[in-house]
C-alpha cells in the first residue's frame, strides 16, 4: 500500500475538520473501528469502545443498569448543567 500524497492528506484533514465542525455539542456518534469494535464518541474525552457481544450484553441489562444508577445516585458524582 503506497503512502498518500500531501494533497490527499490535506484533503482528508479538510474533510475531517468539516465533519468536526458540523457535529452538535452533546450528540453521540457511532463508528466501527479497524478491529471491529463499535465506538461511541461524545460521552467524554475518549470514546467508549466495545465489541458486538459486549454491547448486546450491556443493552440486555439496560433496565437493571438504570435502576442501579437511580439507587446509587446520591453516591455518584454528577456533572452540573452548564
């Protein structure tokens, strides 16, 4: 595989900058990574990446997770609305 030219790299950078500017603050974005994991961007500084089976397991216990969070809300650090 050959190295991309300077023009191709500059075009790619411009495309990425354009995409970054159009993303709404607080919105979530999903991407499939090179290794086949699904990453969620927009939750924090770094993406959250899990594989298919892990996402399914997490979604299957969504109700229990919500209940756990509500039960322990007083112990959790909550981000204040800005």
